C-alpha cells in the first residue's frame, strides 16, 4: 500500500479537546490523512469544523450513519480506510459496529463502550468482520512504559508480588458541570458517560496500565467508590485492593477531586528481585530499585533500552517525549499493522503492540466489578471476562 490511509472522524467538533488530540496524533507520522467527518450532533457545527480543517464540503456529513453509508459507496480509491470515534461513551457502540459492517477499521476512545454488554458486542462484530480496532489507552504508548513492560517480561524483577497504580486529578474538585462546562457535563452524566464517572474516565486508564506493564491480569477486587462533590451524579473518587492471576496483590487509586493535581499518573511494581517506578510527569525516566545495589535511572533515547522502547522513541536522549508522541505511537503502530495486513504480512510484535477489543472488554468488566464491589457488603468481587 503506497499511499496514506484515509480517515474519517465521528465527533471531535469545535470545542472538543480529544478530537484535536486525535487529529494531531494521526498526522504526526504522515501515515494517515483526515478526509471526512461527522463532527457533531449539530450539523452546523460539523460543517464549521470541516471548514476549519479545510475538508471537502461534500465529505462533511450531518451524522455518523450518513457518513458511513456515503463513504462505503465511494470507489475504492476514494473511500476511507479508518473511522476514528471520539464521541461521549454512549455513542461508541453503534457507530463502531456499523463501521465494521461497512468494511472500515476503527479507532475508538476509551472506555470502549457504555456497558460491558456493548463492549462484548463490539468485540464480536470485529471478530466476525475481520476488522481491526485501536482503543486509545494513551499511556501505553510512552517509551519508558514499553521499557518497564519489557523488563518485567524478561524477568528482571523476578516474580511480581506487589503493584500500585495511581491516577490523581483535581479538575473536578468543584461542581464544574453546574457551569455548563462541556467536558464536565457529559463526563458526569450517567446518560452519556455510563454507570461510572472517575472510574470510567481515568480508572480504566490506570487499570489498563497496571495490566499492560505487569503482564498480569486482575482476578478479584475490593472497591470503595465515592461521590465527593455535592450534587454530582457519578463517582469522582475511589480505590480498590487488587488480586492478580499469579497471586500478587495491589492497590489502585483514581480520583478527580485531588485539588491542585493535574495528571499525576504513577505505577510502582515490586518483585522478589527488585522494583520499578514510572511517573507521567517525568515520563522520560524509569526508576529501577534493587535490594543489593544502588537504584538505576533508565532514560528514553539511550542505546541500552529494549527494542520495544526504541521502536516507540522519536527524538534523541534529553529531548522530552510526552502525551502527543505517546498518542501518536498508538496511531503509528495501528497504521503499520493495517499496512502489513493489506500486504498479506504478519506485523512485527513491536508494531502490533497497541490496545484493542480485549483490553476494552476487560476495562468495562473492571468498571462493573468496581461498582458492584463498592455497593456490596461482601466487597471482594471476581473480575472475569
């Protein structure tokens, strides 16, 4: 395939934060070109967004079903290849399933769906149609997250015993949705966000990061969720004890009411040989800790990191690589996978390393288990998919 992949976007119109992030990430490597969109439930906003992005007016659509119908009817050398869905959670499932049915691959914002049932339906349709899906758990795209995963997989820490994952934010420490704030309004609305607030928005991120880096799966959890801010309809704070499939234990914390915090993501993992620690606010560094020698700091862009980390590194050592680059790593790996598939090839392991429907279904199962555990007097709940 000797051309750019053609992409359409559903959602992400004027005033959207995440739509702009997707467009920047998709464009960073020159692999993907945005050519069409249905950017808003308001057709006028969709038209305006298309004008902002200098798109062909004939390929700016009033709704997602029109987009998918019209694009599927175009000749093969014109129609889109990928649909990026960046809508609120209640509008993930229907367009994703329709996109698969029309022969398109899908990029989807997290969490994957409004409910576990919808997530399973998306996965089943993907399998039936043979299409591909990228689920945007951004933090798995950082080079030092890849390095942490590679070191654990190689046995550097020995048998994993203890895992801590934290995601404190502070932007919802007040009743922001009461001021008609667009992002706060839908993320705290059970009709659009789903059954969870903070746990669906950022809890799924730290849950995914824990499982991705450790290579383990959570089998049981004991949760305590709270709605701290008066009048809020969904949880904005919570934590859980975790048990893993190798016998390890852990703790997960996700809160959006930590006033003054930005996105202070941290993961710490300890085995019987040593431990590691990664902070998003110092994303180029991975700290390794040993019981019998001084701690080590591993840095992005150096010649001693793993092939997986090197594949996802873009600039020389000493130059910060951040959120947009990590997001773009997901898009690049996804596009390279689609190219390999189109050429009848099997993508290399480093290329095929991005979240998909398996992670999406587990994320939704995590949300439902957290809610059930918090409401239960029994507390410990099995997390089974």
